[in-house]
C-alpha cells in the first residue's frame, strides 16, 4: 500500500483519494476493501471532563505483496478525523517520501522542511502544522529507530 497525505486533509491510498470530513460510508465504498469495524474497542477516560470517549474506527489489513495495516478513525457522526498507519510500502507527505525501513530521525529532518517538528521523547516527533506524529519501532514495542507508526489528523489539539 502507498499512502499520500497533503496537509489540507487530502489523503490518497493506492490511487484512491478522499479527505478528512468524508463519511465512513463513502470511504468504505471508495476503498472497496474488506475492513473490520472496531467501534466497541477501547474506551478512554477524559480527565478534563470525566466523560468516556469511545473510539470509532475501521481496520484495514492486507497481506499482498507485503503486509499493510492501517486504521481510519471517525467521530460520532462517522466523519473521518484521523489515520494511523502501522505498516505500508511508502508514505508521501507533500514532496517527502519515506518507508517503514527508514531511520525516524532522518524522516523528521525531511518533514521539518514543511513544519517545525517537536521531539516529544525518545523515538517520537510531533509536527503540529502538518497534523502528524511519527514514532519509531522501539516506541511501538519493537526494536530499532526506524519508522514504526505514522499518525495524521484533522485536529491535533488533543496532542498539544
């Protein structure tokens, strides 16, 4: 799977384009791939309000030619708000392309051409203006400083 993200909220997965705010139904139709609905997954305690927040997402996993795994997250109106990628062939952000076998720090240097990144800790960068977070494999429970996780969202205020 090849993933492309433009900060205006336009996403392309293997040539199929959609944007943040598109409906879950439309995206499912466009991707025409088997997905697993995962709405009853994790609940979070929001310490600011004391309310429970529930995750609404579809899980896409493909094993051809190499494994790809990504999650599309939706709000309570079923509008796309976030994307998590755990494995794919290539990610392109504006004119910067990288893959999961590349060093996280070198990816961060490239992304700094478009937004000043903040190193949040060992193996984690946050690019507020792009709405992107990247983590290395070690932060994801594996080994190494190569890319292990890519996140983009239409609203990153919860990360500030």
